[in-house]
């Protein structure tokens, strides 16, 4: 017994000395249970993230996933946006009186100028309706539009996108056209419940079908990335001049026809190339912060199918079934 | 023993909730809409690199991937862009950890600068390959500002570990 006695007491002494360390929480690093090798983990995550990149950029498969995650990120995003809101409101508050007066005068003048045209427009619209009724043409659907405010520029430095303060709850859908008081500024690309993301026309490769007012020629206008736009695929001898006004042609079914888009800045005709290089300046204040109008979808819904749909279905099937026999 | 703040000082063990809290605060700072302001540092990359260097066993590539995805969502980038860059960053920081910890904070910042720069180069390369416009050289100033921020960050993030649990006049850790 005597021989066994000092053993436990020495162990307890040793344990007493150890306790501060254990209390402090210093545990030895794991020697064996360390999961997969770092290189294997690296390869796995690199492959996953590259697959995500490709499927998001090229195929847009991950929009649902993004929406799900954005629900999680939304509160943090809102909280982070509040300083920007505060700065914006403060700068509005401290805007100089003179600037406001000038702006007010300018707006009044513009309203007066517009009023006369509006009065005439009313009369023209009525006349147009009568004429259409005479022609039994379908009434052009008036677009339902939403006024929204640009909150801030999206942080992604590779694209030109801004965030609007209205989203799916205000009835905004992806693909809608956005205009300001001068002309088209872009298109809604993503919709969140309370916000939406507007891709500006100057974003690289953002396209819009247009028409040159002077010659009536149709073309496609692409954003070129540096705050400008470019008319592509026009022949080197096409009838375009610097200063030509470019408006939407309405061929896409998204933008109403005749909205101002850009002005041709200059025309570089290079004989070595098949197409002319035609940079254009945006007409609207594309890169300014202001209120914008989100236009409703232009095309009207197709008419309701007639009551006798099941019969039509049967006959369709019958025809299909009969076709091979014949 | 006087507090020296040197890398070899014995510190209290890190608490994982503190690591994740700081990462979320960094995420919040990344979400602040600074628009296209030049030289805005990527705070998540910085904090992630810090913890990957300090605690290579406890935090690494997985956290980089998750916080990369969250950053992608918040700033409207392509999904996977930041995740890809942060995964590479976390791996490199984990591997370099044993070397970097020998140095003083200023020298550590010099080690972290190429890591941050690399993560930005990776993102630019990926987006340019996908056909985006080049955002301009000013963007790369962000990693230099980030490396400068490493020095104050070193003290701020280690602050909870400097506190002794019980003060002992004879044996202050």
C-alpha cells in the first residue's frame, strides 16, 4: 500500500499543475483527424466554384439558388445600405438653395413646353382611337408603369448595374424596360422582393434594337463598356452621320418604339473592315442618380383560347394519330 | 513580462464564435454600397486571410468558399467569382501560415499583399474571360490598402486573446 501511495498523490499534483492550462483551453492540435488533405479540398472547391461560375455566366442555371441565398443576405444588405441612404438624404438636405431654385425654374419651363404638346397628344390619341376603331384594329395596350428611385450603384466593378428601390412587390419583373425623362436607360435584369437590379445600356454587350431616325435604318446598339454605346454590324458604307438621333425600333417587343436612346458621336469607316465603327453617346442620363420609370411589358397577352378547347385538343391528337397511317 | 505584441507571444486560444463574428462584420463592410470608388479594400478577403494565417487548423478553404458565395450575392457579382478567389486565398494563407507567423505585423503585411493581389487578379481574369469590361487599374489599389489595414487589424482581431483569464502577478501570460 505504501508503495502505491505516492503514485496517486503525485498524479494529482501533476493534474493540479495542468488545470490552469486546461482551463485556459489550450488543447493539442489534432494529429490524425484533420479531414481531407488541403490539396484535395482545394481541388474540390476550385472545381465547384468554377462550375458555378460557368453555369451562372453562360447558362443562368443558378438564379433560383441565388434568390434563395439572397434571402439570407438581404437583412445584412439592407443594414449595409443604410449609411448610403443616410449620405444621400443628407446631401439632399444640404443641397444649396440656389441649385434648387435653378432646378425648379428649369422644371417649370420644361413642364410648360411639354404641356402644349401634351394637350395636342390628348387630341391626337382620341383621333387615333377613332381611326383604329374604324379600322377595327386592336387598341394598343397602354403600358402600366412604376416610378422607382435609383438607390445605389452595384459594387461589382465589372458591370454597370444599379439597384432600384422597388421590386417584385411593386410588380416589377425581369426584362422590363426602364426610362427616365429623356430616354431609355436600361433593362431590369434581376428582381428581388423589395429591390431590383437595373442593367444600364452602357453595360458591355447589353443590346437594344434601334432605328436611325434620319434614314429609318434598323440596327442593334450594344453597350461598349466605357460609358458609350456602339452601333454594330452596319456596313462600312451605311447611311449614318455623326449627330444622327437613334431611337428604339420596338422590334424586340420589350421597348416601346420611338424612345430616344442615343446620338451618333462619330463614324469611323475603315476600308479594311466590313463594318463601320460607330460609337454613340447615350441620350438619357444613363449614369446619373435620379427617379426612373419602369415600363410595363409592352406586348399584350394572347387572347383567351375559346371555350371549345378540349375538342380542339382531341382533333389535334386525332390528326397526329392519323398522320403516320396516311 | 511586458506585453510585446510580437508573434511569438503566448496568447489565449481563439474562440470560434469570435472568428465567425468578425467574418460577418467584414461581410457587412463589403456590402456597404461604395459603387465604383477606387481602392476600396476587400475586407472579407483580409479577415479571412488573417484567420487562415493565425488558425490554419480551424479555419480554411470551406469558410473561404461560403463567405465568397455570400459576397457574390451581396455585391451582384457572378456567382462563384469571389468564392473561387477566396478558396485560393485561404489555401495559400493556410500553407504560408507557419512562415508568416515568424514575422512582425509589418512584415506579415508584406506577405499578405501578394495574396490579396493574387485574389484580385484571379477575379479579373475570370470576368474578362467571360467577356466583361476591364474595370481599370485603380481597382488593384484595393489590395495595397488592404495590406496596410493588416497592421491595425492584427491588434484588433487578437485583442480578445491578449486578455489573461485570471491575473497572476508572478506568472502573467
